[in-house]
């Protein structure tokens, strides 16, 4: 389920920066937002003037009878971006259009959320996650890891990261395939964007094995976008990297 909501810039920025992790919503009915139906793993697509479109994942939805109960149990640290005072927070929420009447009638929802990414800055965020995953680590006398990092975005709006694992034989794994394994483990399979960087912060193309693996994932894999430059935002698609892929007919016959 994907729920689309508008949000003010102050709250949007607080969510992106991790200062706001609970969104307070009143079901005014006429807006046709059924917050009761939200469940863990659902996606909310927020739209604000400054951030544009950004995505969060629902972790929990709790219904309260009133704002007093909500702020007593949830506190103000992650529920409001404007004040740490409970009484002032109640006043601020009740000032929102139609909220005071709606809360008296229907109660109020505390939607626990986890920031995923902003549509306007997705390449920067993928690059940062891939780069932050990099640090050389010695697993054993025969295995090293962490020299290359990769981050992938799926069509379900999730980001997965991986690092390369280098072994003394052919059992190692590139960062891209490590991220893909993470993705598959968590139930996703359709990649839309990919960033891979080395320890110097330079962009890395998927090797032949990774290209083959990526192409076999899904018939839409040919449209995966790969970032080549973080200043010009030049991209390449998997179709450009593997122009005459041998397995396309197998997907066409499905």
C-alpha cells in the first residue's frame, strides 16, 4: 500500500534529518485517508514544497483517543518539529485545519515512520550510502572485504547496500551482488537505480558477472540506471551495458 500525503517543509526536513519519526494524523474522513488500514511495511509518499516528493516506510500505527494521551505516551522528541512542550504541541496540532473536531470525533493516529529517500536527491543519497559502507576489513587470512560499496534502489522504494568480499579463490562476491543478496533476502527483486564506488569515491561499472546477474533478475533489468558521475549526473542503463543480451527471449516468453 502506498499512501500519498502533503506535508509542510519544517516537518519534511525534520523527517529527513531524523528529528521526527512519528507523524500525527487525524482522519477527517472527507479526505479519504484511511490511516487505520496502514500496516508495517507500507509506504507513505510525502510531498512538500522544499523537498518535493520523498518516501517513508511505516513501522507502526497507534490510535489514541486524544492528543493528551498521545503526547503522554509518545512524548514530543520525535512527534513534533516545532516544540518540546506537550501543552504547546497540543495547541499546535489543534490549529491544523479540521483537526480539533476530527480528533474529538475519531481520535488521532501516531504513525511511526522510517525515512527512505527523497526523489530529488536519490542519487546523492545512494552515493552516500555506498561510500559510507566502505572500510577495509580483514575477515580472515584469506578473506578481505569492504574495498568497494554498492547501493541499489528497488521499485518498492527500498535501498540496500553491499560491499565486496575478496577471497583467496573464486568464492568472493562483488559489492553489487552482495547488495542484491540483501535485497532478495528482504523480499524485493526489481532494481531501478544502482551506484557503485571504490575507496577513492570513484564510480565503478558492474563487472561482467554482475551485469549477467543483474540482467537475469527481472525483465525490467534492462532499464536499471547506473550513476557514472556525481557532478553531471550522467547515467547508463543496463541495456547500454549489455546491448544484445542472450536471455531476453526467455523473459519475452513469460
